[in-house]
C-alpha cells in the first residue's frame, strides 16, 4: 500500500474537511460548467448559423476574464474571502439559471446569450482567484502541490467528459436541460463555501481599486521567484501551444475530414488525457522540495513533447497512422508535464507570496492562463502560413527549451527555490484558517 501511495495521487489534503468539501463539489460542478461551455456556442450557432457570431462569444468571454480577473484579485485581498466566494457563487448560479430560462422559453436572442455569458465570466473571474487564495489558509504549505494536482485532475477530467456528455445529451434533451444541470450542480459548491470558516485577509492594505491592482503587479515585478514562475509559463504557452494548428494537422497531415473527425478528436483531447493521467499518478509531487527546478524540468519536458509532435507531423507523409498515434502520445506527455508544472507553480505562488497580495497574484495568473494560449493561436496560425504546421510546432517546442534554459541561467534564484522540510510530527489538519 505504501508503494501505491507514492505513485498515485497524494490524497492527504482530502483529510482537511474544508478542502475535501470544495474538491468533492468540484467533481460535480465542473461537469455542469463544461455543459454550459459546450452549450453556449452550440446554441449561438443554432440561432444564427454564423461561425462569426460563435467566435464573438470568445471576445465576450475574454474581456471580462481579463478585467475582472485583475480587479477580482484586488477584491480578494480586501474582503473576507468566504463572503466573496458566497457572492460570486450565487452570481454563477443566477446566470446559469438565466441560461436555463431563456432556453426553456425559446427566446432565441443571441445578444441576451452573449450578455449573460459575459456576466457569468465576470463572476468566474472574481471567484477563481479568491478560491485559490483560500488554500494556504486551510492547508499546510507542504500539501499545496498535492492539493493543486488533485484540483487540476478534476478540472482536466471535466474538460474531457463535459463535451462528450453534452454532445450525447443535447440531441435528446435540448439546451435547457444542459443549463439546468449546471445550475443545480453549482449548489454543491455553494454548500462547500458556506461551510468554510471566516477568511479575513491578513495584513490587509489599501482599498480594492486600480491602485491596488497596480501595487499587486509591482509586488510581482520585484519578487523574482514569483516573476519567473509566470515567465516560464508564458514562454511555454505562447511558443509551445499549437492548438490553433490542430484542424489543419487533422485534415491536411493526417487525412481527416474538413469538419473534424477522429483525427481532430485525438488531437483535441490529448493534452486533457495527459493532464488526467499526470494527476492520477502525481504522488511524487508532494515529495519534491526543490520546486523551482521542478518547474523548469516540467517546462523543458513540455517543450520537448511539442518538438516531438512537430517531428511526428513532418514524418506523417511517410507513416500517417503511426505518426498520428505518436502526435497523440506527445500531447499526452505534454499534458502531464503541464499539469505538474502548474501544480508546482501554484504552490510557489501560494506559499511565497504574502497573504495580502495572494488574490491579486491569482488574478494575474488567470490573465496569463487565458491570454497566453490566445496569443499562441495568433502566432502559430501566422507562422504556419510561412513554415507549415510541422516546422512551426517543432520550432516552437525548441524555442520553449532554449528560452526556459536562458531564464534559468539568468535568474538562478528560481532554480534554487525550495520549500522548508516538513515537520516530523505535523499537526492534524483542522480546516481552520492559519
């Protein structure tokens, strides 16, 4: 049994009642949330028959995520985080309920859909950094990597299962039932939030305005450990995320139909499958003290996996099926490496930052997570017109490796960063704020 515990995900954080309730609620709510993510663009297309309007949903979602992600972090550093989670979770339930009502009444108003979607993303952008900033107050520092891995595994699994379940249920039940499931499942998260202890911000400073946001960014700019944790993720995502090329690869390289098919499906789920497997076998992350070098190693593995995918795409002209499997395997490896990197980076962000700025830094984290892949879509799409998808992907992976090594060399403090050793007799977790 001890050997299994070392290999499989470390479930020690689940012994803390507060985290266990949040994690268990996440299992059901992530499926519901993914049903809405699946249903909104599908309903917009059903109403308009216009892919341009579907693409507009991305803009309506991105703007509030960026704006309220930054401001939401400032709010999380000013107000009691339990109360803020209660308010934003209520907002998520209400907006999901509006989705349900408009679909049940068959209003078929695309602007109503887009407006409610933007409002929901604003609530999510405030809720997410607040929820992450709570973890160091309810868990010991040494359990943060394991807690992050557990949460990310659920998120990745939901990202795979949600669209599959949505595609299966939509023809039989329609849009309204998908939205209703999301509305109902969100009540599980609301219950978990209610059961949290009071979580006032320690050493609260200033007011949650623009000045507070700027102060959070300034804090990040001089804190080299935190700054590098963001920088290497930006490098990995901008130069090493070729998802915009998946449709072209699936059709032109691997011979799939223009509309998608099995080839595109494999490419789209590869990273998610890797993240889930990486989470299931993440028992090792809790034993790593040198988290800085661990992040560098994970990002290098990500870059190598993307470079290997580029090689597979190039060789597909000789062995199509074998290289499709190889490309999928490279994505799985990359997804597992990205999951581990994110778990360590979140642990560093939560433990190295002062409690008074954790919310704002989590807001910046959301902007990086959301913005990086979207910048990558633009860069990879343009580069592919010049060099083709294979060399674009291969070159991007190699750039990730070179730039990451350069950052590690220029700022050696990050590679030397490590957490304090765990006490030999840790106190039993209670779920109360520290």
